[in-house]
C-alpha cells in the first residue's frame, strides 16, 4: 500500500548541504507493522514527514495505494492526509483551549465526514486509558498522557496508514505495552503501521524491523 523508491532529502546548500536521507527503499503492505530504529539525527522524522507530505523530497518517489503522491497539489495532498493517514508526530500537539475530547473531534468539525466523532473519540480514549480525561484540558495532563491523546487523535479517521514518531518515548512500561498492543491490533485489522523509535523494547511487536543509519535504511 506504500512504496518508496530511491527517496532522498537534502537540507541546506553549497558547503552546508547535508543529505538527511539517501536512497531509501521501503515497501509497506496493508496490515503490516514496520518498526524503524535509529539514533537521534539519523533521519527518522524526516522520512515520516516526507511520507505525510509535510516535506518535499529532493529526489525519489512515493506511491500510496498505487498513486504517486508527490505530484498531488496541496488540496489533494491534504485531503489524502486527512482521510487516509494518521500521524503521531514528535511532541504533543494538543490545543490547550480545547478539551481532550474536543481535540480529537476537531478534524471532524473542520473536514466534515461520515461517522459520529464523539462516540469514536470516547472509544479511542478508552483504548488508550484516558476516558476519564475526556473533558479535561491538555494543560492538566502529563507528557505521557498528552502523547496518548496524540495517538488517539491520529486514529480518529481510521487511517489506512499510521505513522508514529517515537510514540512510546514518554510512556511508562505498562502504557508502552498497551499502545504497542493497540498498534498490533489495528495492524491486524488492516491498517499499516510505520513506527520509528530509538527504543529496543518497542521492536518485538512489529512484523519487520529496519535500522536507520545516517539517512540510510538498512534491513
Ligand atoms: N529543517 C532542517 N534543516 C536542516 N537540517 C535538518 C532539518 N531537519 C532535520 N535536519 C537534520 O537532518 C538530520 C536528520 O534529522 P531527523 O530526521 O530529525 O532525525 P531523527 O528523527 O532520526 O532524530 C539531522 O542531522 C538534522 O539535524
Ligand atoms: Mg525525530
């Protein structure tokens, strides 16, 4: 469902130029849970931002469900992102003036679509162990709780592809296990999961593990 061919990203120019990603090849099947492990600075977030369409590559192609997505105009690219992709970005990203439940529902209000967002939001909050915080404001939550809000929010649109950037970095052991089991579960239901991490213990849940080293992806 996702094919990446010879993807490369260069930052800077002239003597400052630096390839953050080089010659990346990757295929992700529907329902596959792939983990990428790599040190800080190895290019993991750059790869996910390219797939999410938030960055443009210097070279290479990305095919999503058979379509070359790099040629899409901004409107179609954001449509794809809003309907087919869930992205747990590095950081938290909750809006402080909305409750946890409202944070989850917001994309549904901005881009109306089928379904009952409140019900789905409550179900997801239950799955990440935060239902009791539905009406709480993000400023009252810990880092780990905010991360779980971000994970629930990324799953709201029932994405075909979930991108997760170090999703368990702020979580304790029991929440880490719960989130990885949730990812395993949604992969078993057909969502492809692409998770990057620098934590070894996150790796046992995936179908395949790659290593990112200085911008190169190694099986
Ligand atoms: N906007 C940017 N401008 C210049 N260099 C960047 C930018 N974003 C990331 N980099 C560099 O690209 C490399 C890869 O970064 P990143 O993808 O964030 O790695 P990771 O997520 O594995 O920590 C790093 O050397 C980083 O400093
Ligand atoms: Mg990163």
